[in-house]
């Protein structure tokens, strides 16, 4: 699909220039310096030669076919140049120039215009306002980009909308002496999109791991479809960007406030199986390991070290990340005892000691590769001056090439001196890191990837006992009356229509009605001030709990009438539900995605602890379960210190019912069920809020 973009046999540079530091000059220079094997056609109306190559006054003068053309000319000339590319039969155009969508309305119009011209000729446009692509294939060496890092061949492919971030990734991997396969940074992404590039990488056999950076998705659904497809085939590593508080400021509900900005990117990644990082360095280091080593099948790490300290640091880091360091079997220990030096420690970590040579390392590696209860191998290798380190590295490389279990190495040396050793490590595809923490983090990420790949996706249940049209008509009524916040009656009727259990309730307009309602519901009861102007009722004294008799109901109604005024005030009388664990289930509309559903510890302290988890609709049964188990206070739900747990099954069901509810009723902007009282064998909502 994008073969001519990533593997062009000929490249024209419209705007190529003799002027040093101009983009057209840099791109031409990069193609030459990187030793591009195809034809280069500089295009410049005034030059006959640029950087020693024949230049053409127009692309129409070029004798051969042009697969790919760069445009580094002022934005306003690009539609005309695009027309010429069309006439020439160019397949792909990278518009490096800026001055389009990113500068506002006028730029957007120009961008639309240039895309329209391209469409007419069937040209696919990359950019504008972008860097370009790199293909490191030694047979081609296409450097169609104005960046400055010259990557060698490798198996990691990068796609980053932002050029600055893309270049940062490329440099970080280069600094680890590791190569790349493809690089693409597509800026405004007016035509060729991130999902399309992702799919292309997914189908490329030489790409073993993909690094992705996007600041937002013009079409989240399209992205999710592509991401799901590609992440099922190979590791895709993504960065969460734009983690701001802006979203929180605008929100009135708990769920809206806690969702914040940038969260949906992370949720999209999780739902589609993209491994998420919050740290550039860690992501690049993990990509290196994932691109050259097999995926660990589990959490159990076997360590080999020739020095004590770094192995302790590594062990701490691995255990912190949830990995395990199991004891070795007796057979394994017996073999090690036979083959290692007498001073060696046969526990895990295996300390082969500093004087260990190639056969000792090989023995330890073979034992760990054969050991049933070990899933991955971590090596601490400091290069002693009294050991033939090159030979050690050669053994390691040989074992690595068997690709039985993943190996990472904390390689501690003076690289300019130990060149032979370094070369052997590299030749074996062993990911080498300068620090124990780095190596441990990379191994932890690989293990996390295994968990992600094997995660239970579950099924999305459709409840057919719901009354959708009833809920729709309630929303329609509120909308007709220009109300954005539903009243208590409407909210609880919608919950009832979706089979969500709530404490028995009644609305009263007077003292007498309140007493009658309380008697019907049965004491003790709770009274809440029901008025559109009150958001958080308990903050203003609008909630009175545990009212045990008529006198208490009467005085509460009178007090609230005095406090809030009689105008528009109703009384929400509810059964008192003591002793439950308060949890929250909420939802918030998210443009392009449907809704986010939230679960967490509830009650009036929800913003204080922020112990919540999110999912994108539709929420499957497995995802709902995971929402419960991923909060920090999960043990309060599952049973803690003699206390019984709560009815998790019913909570999982409510999450799924809310997922269905907001998908059925897209007009809902935000909703909170807070709290839901959860007991050992039942749950019930005692407060709820819906805005449209
Ligand atoms: P708001 O969130 O508007 O302040 P709530 O209706 O959530 O008002 O009430 C605040 C707190 O009062 C709840 O978190 C809960 O602790 C308690 N509460 C409310 N209703 C009940 C009830 N029916 N039974 C027991 N406790 C309740
Ligand atoms: Mg509440």
C-alpha cells in the first residue's frame, strides 16, 4: 500500500536549494549522506545543479518516473506544485512546508485545497508541516527527512505525529547502539493517517516492535480498529501525552472531574492492547528488548551476575515491578555445582563470581534456559580485566540467538575499550543497558506486554430487561424544558428502567407528604433537599440521615425549608441504608469515543482519594471485573481484616448496565451513582446525578 512511500526508487525535491540550512538543501544532503540507492531529482526553477547532482527546473522535465516528491516551498505554491506532480504521475508527496492547518482558518483552507488537487490525481499526501520518512534497508537507504540522526538497520519502527518527539525517540534508540526499520513523522496528517502507517508497519515482516506517539486522534474509532489489529501481531508501544488538568476544571460531576485530560489516550491504548509508557527513556529501552528478544511467558526471572551489588539493585527493581525471583530446582543447583567455580553462589541470583569465564556463563545460561520455573533471564555483566570477556559475550550471543527465553543485560563496561565484547553482545541481539534499573524496567515491560497480550477481553453483555424508550422519553422531557440536570425523580426512574437497584424512595412537597412517605418506606429514613440549584447536597446541609420517627421527619423538613427557602424545593425521602461500603460508578461523554465509565471508592471523599479506574464503552464483563480489581482499595471489596467483602458480581453488573445505558442514551454528558452502598450480598444506589 505504502511501498512507494517507504521504498521509493526515485525521489524529487521540489524546493531543493544550494542555500545551506534550507530544508530543501538539508533533505538533498541527507539523501546523499545516507547513501540513498535510488534516483535523486532536485527541482529548482533557477538551478541546473545542486550539491553536485543535476537539477531540473520543473518536475515535468524529469526524465524518469518519480515515486516520491518532497515539497519544501512556501505553502501558497503547493497546490500548483501538486498539480504538476499529478501530471508527472507521482504517487506520494511529502509536504515539509509549514503554514497550513496549524496556523488557523486560512491555512486549513490551503491544506484542503492541496489535498483536493492530490485526490484528483490519486496522489497520497504525507504531512504537511512534517519531517518525512526513513527506510534503513541497506539496499535502499531512503532518508526522506530533514532530521539529523542516521540510524542503522534494525527492527523497531517509529511513527510519531510530532517531529520533535519522533526525533527524540530515534536518537534515544540510536544512543543504545540499536537500529531502526522505518521512521515516519507526519505532522498535520491531512491525508495519510497514523492508523494507516500503523497497519503498514503491522504487515512489515522486518518490523518487530512499533513505537507510536500521537497527540490526539481525529477518528478514535478508526485508530482503535487498526491498533487492535496490529497490537495482536506485534508489540506496539505508546506514550500517553497531554496529561492536563484542563478537563477537570470544566467538569461538575465527580466522574468528569476525575477523568481529566489525556486519560482517553491511555484507555484507548489499554483497550486495544498497546503497551503504555509515561517515560520516553523507558519506552525506547523496552522497544529495544521487545524488538530482539522473545516475549517472556511469565513473571519468573533467573539472574546471573558476576558481582553482588548490581544484582541486589536489579532484584529490588524487578520485585517492585511485580516480577518474581524463584528458587532454582535441586537438579539445576546440582548441575551448577558441578560446572561453576567453587566460590559461586547457586541461589537465584546465580553469582558466577568475577573470575568466571565463558564456560561458566554458558553453564549458568543453559541451566536457566532449561529450568521449568524460569521465564526470563537477567544478566549483570561487569567486564573484569582478568577475564576473556569477548569469549563470554560470544557464549551469551549464542544462547540469545536460540531465542528460547528473553535475555536482558546490565552491561557495565568502558565501551570504547571493550569493543570486541560490545560487538559480540550486539551481534547476539542482546539488549544492553548501562544501569541495573534500566535493564530491570525493560524486562518488566516485556512481562507486562505478555500480560497484556494474554489479557481476558471478555464479552459485552446486552441486558434485554431494560426499558430504553422510557429512559429516552424522560430525557426528551428534560430537554424540552431546557434543563441540563435531571431531577431526582427522573434520575431514579431511568435507573429503574435499566435494572439498577436503588434504595426505596418517594418525593414529598410538604411536611405531611414527607411523613406519609416515610411511613410507607418504613423508618429509619433519610431526607435530602431536592432542588436544581443544589449540586453536592451534604456540603450545604441538605442530607439528614437515620431519621427514626415522625417527629424527626417533621423537624428536618421544617429546618430544610427555612434553610433553602420553599421555592422549588422538594424533599427526597429515602430508606436509610447503614453500614455499606460506599462506591461510585460514573460515566462521562468523550467525543469520538462514546463514554468513559468510572468505578472507585465512593462517598463524599471520592475527590480526596481519587482511587478510581476507567474504561471506554462498551465495557465487557472482564473489563468491569478489572475495573474493580485495579483500584488500590480493592481489598476493601474483597474482604480485609475480618470484614467480609462486598457483592462484586452485582457491582460488575451495574458497571455493564451503566455502559449500556450511556450507549443507548448518548445525550447523557455526565452521570454519577455516588454512593452505591455495597454489602456482602447486595448493593443499592442512594445518590445519583445525571446531566445532559
Ligand atoms: P451529596 O453527594 O449530594 O452530598 P448524598 O446523597 O450522596 O449527597 O449523601 C451524602 C452521604 O450521606 C453519602 O455519601 C452517604 O454517606 C450518606 N447517605 C446518603 N443517603 C444515604 C442513605 N439512604 N442511607 C445511608 N447513608 C446515606
Ligand atoms: Mg453523593
